């Protein structure tokens, strides 16, 4: 949430709502309050993706966004990216 808070385009409650929404999409809502050091590499990667989506970016630059994910979660992340592309043009 820190990048979104620094931009100051949305209020803290709006940012938190979006963060939890994106964590839920990525199957990470139950890990929301854990410190990064307690998450696996794949979980950290999914949190990074959720964080990147909070500010509704026009473009998402991906550099191996699923490199540490298993095939199930890789498919889920790519499905989310496809749906975002459809929803946002």
C-alpha cells in the first residue's frame, strides 16, 4: 500500500479497500496482515502484483511476474491480467 499512499491520489480507506480486493482476486486475503518475511516467494510475488494494481495503472510492465508461482497460480494471474485488459481496454 505504501506506493499508493505516497501518490496521495486516494484516501487510506480507499487504498485499503482496493488492496484487500486485489489480494482476494489473487487468493491472498488470508495473508493480508502477515509480514513479507513470513510469506513464501510465490506469495510475495502475488502481493507485489496486487500492490501494482492498486493505482489502476494504464500499463503493467511484466518481468517474469509468475516466475515463482506454481502452474495453478500462474494461470490465475494471467487470467486476472487478461480480464483487466478486457475491462480497462
